[in-house]
């Protein structure tokens, strides 16, 4: 059953340019702003996220991603425009007990401001909270920004299939991490 309190909680991230953002759990009603964000993204950004030429998300795909039974999807907005989604982070369940699957999409105009790094760190906290001991990520071998983000979380490659790398982040239990809301400046 969805935890309404958790869904309302927002996590604050301040970007390197000083912009304040809010990250919260996604809900089915976020479909339209999530689709709009996908439309604003470049084809390259979408291809790096989905490993396929994809113009956007369908309603069925969003139902899957925003279903708490399937995992946790977070959406990020500027603090002053909470209906304008600029990033999506997924920590989805896998068929391996205790292993979540991480994926992040930051809209082109909001990239290289520290958001991807802060969202990956927050995703690790979320994954620990739901009981995962590891996060897996599948990344194009040439996707240097995402590889750089994952390197900061000590991700290690476990398999390389052609142009794609499978990496794993082992999650140490860390009670000092914020469990629900917090402030993470990324300067
Ligand atoms: C990967 C992604 C999430 C990173 O988001 P972001 O907000 O730009 O990330 P950050 O600003 O925190 O950091 C990006 C890092 O990559 C580095 N980087 C950027 N371009 C780079 C390049 N060509 N080579 C090496 N490093 C690069 C940046 O310098 C930065 O590192 P730093 O903080 O040490 O300077 C974002 O680029 C994105 O959404 N890409 C498309 C979708 C995708 O690839 N998703 C991952 C697949 S799951």
C-alpha cells in the first residue's frame, strides 16, 4: 500500500548554480509532466536512458514505473515550480532479492549542475531504506557522465556485453544518511 506520508515528503538538492530543487516520490498523476520532460530531452539523452530510440513514455510504462509494488520512482522539480519535472530517478525491484535497479534521467538543460550525482546518492539512501543491499545499473560503455556519477558511489563493473556495461553498487548500511528529507548542497 502506498505510504502517503512518504509520497508527500520532499528532498532538497541545491545545484551548483544555486538553484533549489525538490525530489519526491512519483505518483500516477505525474504522467503528463513526465511525458513533457521526455519531449524536452534530446534523442541522445533518451537513448542513453533507455538504450533504444524512444520518443517518450507511454501511460502503461508510467503505470509500471510509478507503481510502489515495482519499486520507487522519484521526480525532481525546481523548488519554485513543483509541477515542472526536470529529472526522474528509478530504483526498481529486480528478480534478485535485495538488488534494486538504478536509472536516472536528467533533462538536458539541467545536466552538469550536480543533479545526477546528488540523485544517485539519494537513490542509494532510498534503496537502503527499502532493504536493498545492492544497486545494479546498465550503462552504455561510452556514457562518461553516468559512469562518472556511478564511480563516485564506488560502482564496479560486473559484466560487459558489447557496448553496454553492467555495474553494481554495494550498499553499506549507513544510519547517518538522511532517511526522508534533507538538504544536500552540491557545491
Ligand atoms: C548521466 C546523467 C544522469 C548525469 O546527470 P548530471 O546532472 O549531468 O550529473 P552531474 O552534473 O552530477 O555530474 C556529471 C559528471 O559527469 C562529468 N562529465 C560530463 N561529461 C563528461 C564527459 N564527456 N566525460 C567525462 N565526464 C563527464 C561531469 O564533469 C560531472 O562530474 P563532476 O561532478 O565530477 O564534475 C545525465 O547526464 C543524464 O540524464 N543523461 C542521459 C540519461 C542517462 O545517461 N542515464 C543513465 C543511464 S541509467
